[in-house]
C-alpha cells in the first residue's frame, strides 16, 4: 500500500519533537503550541487548528507552526490550504525537510506531479535516508511517467530497509510497471524487433504459457538469427517439457552461433 498524504502527515506527526520546537517560541506561546501538537496527535483537528492559528496570530510565525497547521489541513484533505501553509514554512526555513515532504504529498493529491517532483527531489537531498521523502518522490515519478526514476527510489528504499516486505513489494511492482512500459515502447519503435519477441517469450514463460513462449522465441530467431541466448531460452523451454532432442538441437545451434561470432571477431 502506498502512503497517502494523510498517512504521510500522520507519520510525521508521530515524529514531531514538540518540546524542542516549543523552546524556539516566546514563553507565552509554548503551552498553546504543545497543546496543539498533542491535539493533533490525538486526532482532535479542530482543537489543533485553533491552537496553531493562535500561535501564528500572536507572533509565533515559524516554519514548524505553519507545518503543523498544514498537517491539520492535510488530515482533512484540504490540500490547497495545506499547500499555502507549507510554502510559507519552506520560505521561512528552507533547510527544514518536513514541509517539503508534506508539500510534495499535497501537490500529488492535487494532481500537480511536476511541482511535487521538484519539491521532493530537494527534500531527498536534504534527508537522503528519510524513507517518507523517497516514498513520495517515487510516487511523483510514477505520476509523471518517469518509471526508471521510480524504480531507482524504490531500490534505495529497499537498501535502507532490506527486511521490510513493503519496500520489496513496491520495488517488484515498480519493476513490473517498467517492464510493461519498456515493451510498449519497443512495440511503438520497432514492432518486429527480435528483442521485443525475446522479452515476450520470457514473459509468456513466466506466466506458464509455453506454447506462446515458443512462438515468441521462434519469431525472435526469425527476426535476428544471431541474437544471443534465444536458442538457450528455447532449449530451457524444451527441457521443462522433456523434449530432449529438440533441446539438444537448440544448444548445438547456440554453440554454432557463438563459434561463428568468435570467428567474425578475429
């Protein structure tokens, strides 16, 4: 399951160090700010909104107060209002990563993937080991059609949490989407490409469709008899079906192809 803007906001709420932020406020505003954070964590959004607006109104115009008020609006799915608060938070403190992560999430919810990508790329540079930043950036790349970029982000998430099943699932899903996209591009660029038929053959084989896989591999050899690995793929297919003579013949063809390639290279 991919993180929604509300889920991202909720995760950041749990990380809010209310006490340390409150120390940056005038003494008279620390208590209402801390009360707002506790209300936000408890899901009492109206109470949290009133508290944060009071802090802002009475002189506590800091990035983290705007950030927290934006979280209230995100939790209500009021993303236009959240964006306004988060842009102000970024303006006040460009080095504070949380508003950028949340801003990217709200922009994605509003369908503004290009803006979200710019914001989230900056967030990842600020906190490269923060999973929420990379999760949102991967979503932005997916929405904008940059599937290789999405795969790269999910790979890095997998490296950050190698035992996390969710990151493994998202990486596999991204690779599958990239594979489908690549096949679509191959069809557009060269419908008769040997590589296209080769990729289709492997896909059919994994799907348990040996007859269709064989046809695709045969088309690949017809399009390019010198293409590496096609005869071995056919041989493996025949071995699985216990068609030993045909498998042996394909191995011999692959060996012959390699000998011919080596002679041409000399």
